[in-house]
C-alpha cells in the first residue's frame, strides 16, 4: 500500500489539531472541575467553622447562664463576674475568645483588647467599610448570624479575614459573639489550588509528550513506508531496466544469429559461385574480368564485416564456452586489430555464472576496450578476472593518458561525470548488487566491476548438482 505524501501531511496535521483540541478541552474541563471542587471544599470548611462558632457560643451562654441581672447596686458586680468568666473562655490559643457589646455599641467584655471596654464602638469600620459592631448587633437581634470582616489577629498582630457569630442575651440586652480567623482555610485552599495547578501542568506535559510521540511515530512510520515503497519502486525500475537490457540482448542474439546463419551463409554461397566462375574461366583460359575480381574482394570484406557485426552484437562463444573464453577471444581480436598488447588473467568460469552476469561483464570489457582504442593511447592493457573475499572482480587497466577533464583525473571520480556508456554499464552492474569504479590519472585508467558471489551462488550450486546427476547416468 502506497502512502502518498499529501495523505501523510494530512494525517500529521490532523494529529496536531486533535492534540490541540484535547489539550485545551482537558485543561478547561480540569480547571472547571478543580474550581468546583475548591468551591465545594470551601463551603464545607466554612460550614464547619460556622458550626464550630455556634457550638462555642452555646458553651459560653451555658457558662454565664447562672448569672442573672439584679438591682442596680449588684449589676456592676455581676457584670464584672461575666467579664472575668469570658476572659477565661479561650480556645485556639490566643485567637479564640468571646466579646460582648450592649445595644449602644459600648464594649462590655474583650479579653484581648481591654482598652475597648466601657467605650462606644458603634461606628467601628474595617478597611472595607464594614460597620462591624452595628452588623454584629443586628445579626444577634435577628436570632443569631455570621459576619466576615477584617480584624487584627492577636497571635500575629496582623490584619486577617475573620468570621464571627453573634447572638443576643435578652436578660442583659447584650450582643455576645466570638469569631475565628480564616487564614488556615485560605491557606489550605491556596495549597490545594497550587497542587491542582501542578497536576494541570503535569497533565499538559503528558498530553504534549503523547502528542509529540504520536507525531514522531506517525512521521517515522510514514518515513519507513515511503522508504519501503521507494525501495520497491527502485527494485521494479531496476527489474524493468534489466528486462529492457535482456530484451536488447535477446534481440542482439537473434540478429547476430540471423546474420551468421542467414546473410553470411548467403554471402558465402555467392562467394563460392564467384570462385567457381573464376575456376571455369581459368579452365577455358579466359582472363577474369576486373569487375569480377573487385566484386570477389568486396564480398570477402563484406563477409568479414558482417561476421564482426554479428560477433559484436552477441558472441556465440559466450553462450557456448563461457565468459573467460569470450573475453579471451575478444582480447585476441582487439589486440590483432589495434596492435595493443593485452594480458588476461582468468579463472575457470565457463559454467559458474548465469547468462545475465556473463553478458554484463562482457559488455564492461567491450565498452572499456572501445574507449581505450578511441581515447587512451595505451600500449598495454591488463584484464584480470578473479574471485576472492566473496567478490567477483573484473578489472581492466591501461597505461594510457587517462581522461583529459581535470574533474575526472582522480581516483574514485563520480561516474556521472563520464560518458553514457559507462553510466549504462554502472546500471547493469548495480542490478547485480555490484559496483563499478573508475580510477584515472595521467598514468592510465582502471575500471573495476565488483559483484558479490552470493548473487550467483545458487546458479553455481544448481549447475554443480546438474553436472553431478549427469555423471551418474550411463
């Protein structure tokens, strides 16, 4: 299955957009849920505080219940007794105490701020403008109520948020109240909010990591699939190229056979007829016409040229005797035509290689010799065919002038810089999982074709098994 590049991009973009939506959705929902939980917890803690204040107030009322207002002469003594009792009713360290005010806002009892006793604080306000005493008395007369305001905290001497509960003492016509500071509640909520923020940030990081990992995995998967598809496409292209080469070689083989077995035989038959005519003229003591002699000479040249073309298209010796014999014959013919000495080192490779490798290596030698004849000005050529270190190596070396291009006059020059002939040979060798290397300098040129032996090992084993079976036949 081919994964188009456009589809791959769409998939990556979809993952990114999905990750962004999930990221903001989860963050928003988590934040909303956290706020709801914080509000629920705050309500629960405040209800606990309110219940706690009501309980403390009930205890204080029970503690002073036995003291009743009498005549004016004893009222001062009884009021002092209540003050002493309220001064002793402390809780939560220094921060939990009771206070009392009459209907006019005059302070009756205050254990932590004694300077307020006997003075009117009817217009007392906190920093927010809350009429503290008035509202506390109003709540008390209404049957008891809660009030939040800013007040100095005795233990820290700093202003803090405080919640007080006040009730009304009918027999004394006083407001009795107590309060708790909300620092611990706020601190607990702030600590919880900090932890929630940490969890949200951690969740964001996890989502980010998962998103990036998903994108990376998709990218890696797409890359692997594309590389795999590219590899398959390259393989198909190579196979198609090899099929074209095989078709060309089959066509060359067919044309070569037709030239050798058809046209050459016809030309030879014509030559025999001319030779018979020459013999007849000689017997009749007639002089052979000059056009006939010229035709016989040209016919011989034509036969040789057709045979040469047939041999270049596809040498029959390559199919009959193998690569070593074909290269040896090609070298001998080339040396005869060009007077260039050739040394050929060969193993016994008659039945070792398959036909396609034989043809590819033969074309390497053929193309190399043609280039040497045209350009190298060489006097000696060495052809070495060997198998060692799991490689089949064909090396053609000459002592010519090398390539004139400065970019090519160096070892390992890129094959793209050479002619189309060498590029075609490179494609042939690469189809067999091999390499074609060219090294050139002013001292000569070396062309090396290397093919791993595992490419043709099965062919060799098959031939060896076939020959073994043939030997046991009668």
